[in-house]
C-alpha cells in the first residue's frame, strides 16, 4: 500500500440498527490505515433506504465511533448519501446515454418461470425489448458479453470475474431511487476514495461497482475485503443469535481501549506474539495487506480476558471513575469514601465494570444480599459454632486486617479447621456470597458494629432453621 497522504478511505455504515462489532472492526481498520499512511478517513452515512433508516441509529453510530476514539476530529464528515441524490440521478442519465442500461419489467417469479432455476440470476430477457421508463420498470446495467473484470484486492490478489456470468444488475428501482451498487460507486468517486476496505460479503459486488466506475469515467479504487467474523460455532455473527451490538458491550462495562485492541486482532496480528498492544503501536504496525483472509473468531471469553487486563492496568483513580456510572445506577446508595477503599480490592477481580455492583453491594446495603446457593454452601456444620466463636473473638479485637485474620485462624485451629473452611460461613454471613473481595480487608472496611450485627443475624437464622 502506498504511504502517501493522497490515500482516502471511508467507513460507510447504514443507519438501520445497532452498531455491529463487525462494522466497528471495519471502521478501525480504515482508521488505522488512514493514520499510519497520513491519509484521510471519510465517514459517510448511507441513509438512502428511508423505510429502514432512523436518526437515532445515525446518532448511535457517531456515539459508538466517538467511544472507540474516533471523534469528529478523526474523520472527514459525516456526509449523508441522501444529499448526493442529484449526483446519483446524473450518473443514471450518463449510463443511459451511453446505452449501457435498459428498462426491465421482469419480476423474480417471471425469471424463475422462464429459467426453471430459483438460484439463477437475471436472464437478460429485456435487453433488446426497448422498454420506456414506467411503473414497475427498473433500470438494469448492461454488463459486457465478453471479457473479464479483474478486481485488485490487497488481501485476495486479483480475483477474475467473467463478464458473461455477471447478471445485468439493477442500478435504479422503478420509483427512480438508485440501488446500493450505484449510489456507493458514485459517492466513492465524488469523495475521492482511493481504497475501499470492507467485509468480504461485498467481494461479489466489487466487479459490478468496478464496471460502474469505468462507465462513469473513473479509475476504480484499490479494494481490500476483510474476513467475515464468526461465532464459536464458526457461523457468521448474527444479531438474531449473537450479541453483536457494540453498545451492548459498552453498557456491560467493556473499556473502549480493550474493545479497540481486541477488534484489531480479528484477522490481524502485531509483531512478537503480543496481543495487548497500545493503540499508538497498532497504528504504527498495521498494514492492511497483512490481514488474514480466514474467518475471524469473535471469542467473548478472550475479550473478557482482554478487558480484565485493561482494567487492572488502570490507575486506581481511573478505575473508580469508570465504575461510577454503574454504581450510580445500582439499587443502593454508595458512599464514595467507602468505595475508594474497596476499589483497589475489586479492581483485580472484575472482568467487566458492571460486575462492580455485585462485588461491593454488601458494603452499602443495610443487610447482606441473600443468595440461597451461597447460604446452603457456606452454612454447613459447624457453621453455627464457628460464627459464635468468631463473634466472640471479634468483639474486642483491634479492627485491622491482619488481626481479624489471626483471630479467625485461631477459631479454626481450635476446631482442627483450616482458614479456608473456617472463613466460609463468616464470608456468607457478612457479604451474602461464597466468593468476593478479600474477606478480612472487607471486614475492616465494613466496621466492627456492622460485622458483628451480620454475624449475629446469621446465627439467629441458623438457630431458627434448627441448624
């Protein structure tokens, strides 16, 4: 790929739904390509499908890009495809004047009836009928009968498409609106796009769009069709069965830096067997030619691990700030001073920020949360005896982590128990769960009065159930 500043790439999403992680990956590839070459990224909103478009989806795209780091200063635009209607109409007239398009009134059922093949494309029936424009008549591009169209693709070499097998595709519908193929080509031409980086599902469109570029007097762009993203069953990610909305991951508490890093690895790898790589180094190393064409597995478990790494690398103050939106929506009032003390304990234990609520809720609720499975597991014999001894041991203990641990170790040793088994019932009594933050640090932060009250309440509950 050339490294001159003349490179212009584009990200051209349609505002028809939540922002897909596959779209985010394409946007990042384009952004990185522009930055490392000194070129320009253009954001174009392809909003010509009025029946499916919504301003809220457009706003969602722009917000999602900003979250990933692409604010308005990182791209040119946004431009809206609907604003180019005059250019689209002029392109239609140009192609018609060249005799390279014709009107067609064939329905899909009629084509199938003639060919007897549901999978076959258009059969060229109207090529020489000389139809005039009118209701129910679409405009088709007349593909060449002979020769080949060669697509120069930075990832796939030079795929060759026989013109004879390219159907005469529709470029304008009966109502006059142009199709994706034409609008996309016209917009790329008018906006000076030199390189088109997009999903491999569009590879079959490339020869058709290339024919349109040539018909309109333009030099086709250099293409790069990046691999499809698949789930663990190796099926293409689908919004019907997979979590694909970037906003959903943001809402769950994934950091933008982690998501950005992970998405860049879906088909590409930095040098040195590294995976956790700062964005600045990714931009420096990224080359679109190095992207692998094999399907890229979107591994949610790996993404969680990435996110955990990024969370642990945050300064504590930043971690606290990232957690605040989740705490503010939690079903309890949190004390910022108390959370500041809990935060370093939690930071090493959460993989996504939303987990912070369940991790620290015990410290802000009047009573510990009740989880039946945790209760049944933690309150097995000799829980009642341990809780009674712990309550007694803690009544006059210096209230600091190491002393609280020592006192409970002594309670266990007197009964031939290791600390792990001894502390299980105390943890459930105080925090409501069998796993969580380090117990003795949590007790110190919770305080003597609340700790003893919760142990006493657990003892009373055990007594009431006859255990």
